[in-house]
């Protein structure tokens, strides 16, 4: 009796373990009843009827990474390149992912490889390196359109490596080296040209500045000389005017006579002591006659300088 109770207890526990199902987070189970799809259970506690219902498929709803094996593709200019990539996808409909295709991961890989060969065949070798983003977007659009029926969403596709043949790599390296040397020569020549232009411009500006400075110096000297001449002329004119006024004043004639006599005697003394040749006036013995002659000349000059009133 006790053995039968133990057997029944074990059977109940086993039956309950088959009945109770705990679905982990970000997972979905497909339940079939008598071989036919019945429902989809998601994360949490669920109960199924053993032997009448069963878990047919288990799908993860997390974003998955699928590696695309390397393959040889032929470019538009008939160059073979080895390309591999990686796909990021997520199951959005567990039922379609379970029943829409036999193995959706294998289907995605095959579709990605065929689409990649088609896209590479449209481009030259150089453009395959330049237009990776365009290739990635083209594959995403093609894969997304096909995988909608499979309940799968392709999120991203990335090309990991593009490897041309060794001889093509050598030719590309030589081409890049030649291009670098060409750019270096061009930059050197442009630098030399700019340097010559700058030097010539500097010399030109220097000559212009020197000529302007020389011009300004000559102008300043001419203005200075003109002002000096004008000042001398004004001083001479003022001196003559003052002499004329002094002569026309009372006692001016006598003062001038005395001054002329003094200068006469002084000059005779200088000529006698400082010159080997002495110039003696004809009437040297008569100073009064010399003074009279000097005053006659002075009077004529005064008459000319004094304005007459009509």
C-alpha cells in the first residue's frame, strides 16, 4: 500500500513537472496541440497539458549576431575579392520564425551572400572600398524585404573585410605610393611658388615705401628751404625798412655818417694788416669826401625805397 502511494506521488510530481513551464525573459515558446499550432507563450509562468500539448519551438527575442562566412565576389572590372560580413537580427514573430522557413539563420546567410555578390558586381574595385555604406544599406533592404515573411527583422549588416588578391594589393600599394609622391612634389612646388611670390611682393612693397619716404624727404627739404628763403627775405625786407625809417627820422643822417666813418676806418685797418694787396681809394686823405659820396648813394637808395605821395 505504501509502495502504491509513493508511486502515485512520484507520478503526480512528474506530471506536474511536465505541466508547469517557466519561460525565461526575452524568450517565446510555440505550443502545438496534437501536432497543430495552438498558441505562443512568452516570459513567465505557463501550464500545458502533457502528452496533449507540447513545446514545438523555442525562440529567443533578443538581438542576435549572425556571422556571414567569407566568399569570393567578382567586381565590375573582373577582380576577385574575398568579402565577409556580419548581420544583426531579431525575431519579431515567433510563429512565422518557426513555421515560415525551415532554418531562418541559414536562409539569411544564403540570401546575404547572393545579394552581396550582386551588389559587388555593380561596382569597380576602387568603389567597393569607398561605398561600403551603400552596400550595407542595399543588403539590409534586400534582406528585410525577404525576412518579413519569416518573422525576422534584419537590423544591420556590416562588411568586416574586403581582401583583394595579392597582385592587386601590390599594384594598389604602388599606385598609392606614386600618388603620395605626386602630392608631395605638387605641395613642394606650390610652396616654392608661394615663397617667390611673397618675396617679390615684399621687395615691391619695400621699394614703394622707400620711394614714398624719399619723396616725402625731398618735399620736406624743399618746404624747409622755401620757408628759410622766405624768412631771410622777410628779415632783409624788414631790416631795409627799419634802416629807411631810421634815416628819415631826426638825427638819422648824422648817426649814419658816424657809422660809415667808423666802418671806413675799420676796413682800412683790416686791409692794412691782413692783406698782401692793399686797395687804396683815390681820395684816401679826404674822409669827408668819402663820407659825402657814401651819403649821396645812400640818399638815392632812400629816395627809391620811400613811397612818394601824389
